[in-house]
């Protein structure tokens, strides 16, 4: 079951936003390096696109 949380002030959210910025950049860089290492020549951009789609929608579940 999902629970919702509301910050008492907008300033309480700033540390999480700063962490999201560098962690997303790190994840995208790792995807690029992995695609360069494991994908066939010429398919690196395709692998990055597939991994990016999986990363963006990975935690979502469809409601019935």
C-alpha cells in the first residue's frame, strides 16, 4: 500500500531534489558506459534508449 507524505515546508524537500540531480546524471552515465561496452557497434544509442525507458518506467505499476 502506498502512503503519501507532505513536507511541512517547501525547504524540507530541497535536499532530496539536490540528490536526485546528481544521482540521475550518474545513472545515465552508467547506462552510456554499459551500452558502449556490451552493445554491438552502431547499436549503443538503441541500448541507451531502451535502458532509459526501463529506468523511467521501472517503478511504476499499472492499476487495474
